[in-house]
C-alpha cells in the first residue's frame, strides 16, 4: 500500500494509535484468553465445540488495517477519525476468539449458550450479533435465530459477537463462530487476499468455487448427523439396555 497516498499527519496519527495498542496488547491477549476459557468451560457449549483459537491482533496487521481505512475515507472525501484516544472503541477485533464447530444445525443451541455465558460472566454485548453469509439458505436459518444478517459478496461466512468485560477499561473482544468447512475457506481466502486482495481473476473464481464446495460439505455433514440421530431413534434396543 503506497504511503504517498497518506499525509505525514495521518501516518503520525496511525503510528500513535498503534503505539497505544502495543502498550496494552498484553491486556487484550488476556481478555481473549479469558473469554475463550469462559466459553470452553461451559458444559452447555463445550459439547458443540470442535476447537478454538484466540489472539491479540499483531501490531503490523493493525497498522495496515488503519492505513487501509484511512485511504478508504480519503477516497470518499471523509476525514480519518481513529486516534490513540478512541482506538479501543473504534476497532473491535484487537482481541479475538474463534469457535469452530461441525455443522450449522448446532448453531441455534450454541447461540443461546453463548448469550447465557455472556450474561453469567457479565460481558456486555456491544452490538447486536451479526451473521455474515452469502448463502440464502443460511440467511434464513440465521434470521430464524433472531440474528441480524449481512450478505457478503466475498462469500465470507461467520457469526460475529462483540463484547467488553464488565469493568471500567473499555477493551473489546470479537468472537467469531463458524463451521470447520467455513474455516477452510476463510483461511485460504485470508492467505491470498490479505492484506491486499490478489488481482488474479482465476484465484478469485477458484475461491468462489471453494466457497460453494465448503457450503455443500457443511450441508452433507448436516445430513449425516440428521441421519445419525434418526437412526438412533429407530434402531432397536439391544437386550439388557
């Protein structure tokens, strides 16, 4: 990303914001780990979890993100207003947790359990949870759960929650929940499209194909577990059981 597009004043503003973050990064990492542990240790949620990740954003990634946002604002003729004083409230993914699960039918029960955990440990939900998707069937599923949906042309799929702990310091953490298949697509897309989107038409088309394959695999997993449950209900009980 060419620095010449940004003034020295904006670059200094970004540097100052990143510096404040670096000074507090250990606290963000602790917040992410604490939230991850609170989620994993809950028996009502744990049974659905395949695996988890947590992290505090890398300073270089934050620097690039702020530069991209500054350029986008400049191109729209708007001022760049993120400073060292409001960074923690404006950028909500400085701390991040990700939960991976097997199939979409689990999400309704997981959503309820997650909200219960937030309430139990007094995490304040900063904004209404958002389900990002490109699939209209998933959109209907998420809306039936009462989630706000955001259709993404990029074919990104994930549910996002943003919370802050019940304390005076306004640190925030983003929780992402997605299936294993959606994670595969997300990791491939992130590798080739971040921080700058690749200009290869072929790669972008292949990513769209991968998104559809991942969605099809998730539906197949849904069907397998539905068949598994139905078989358990219909199968004759063994003697002595």
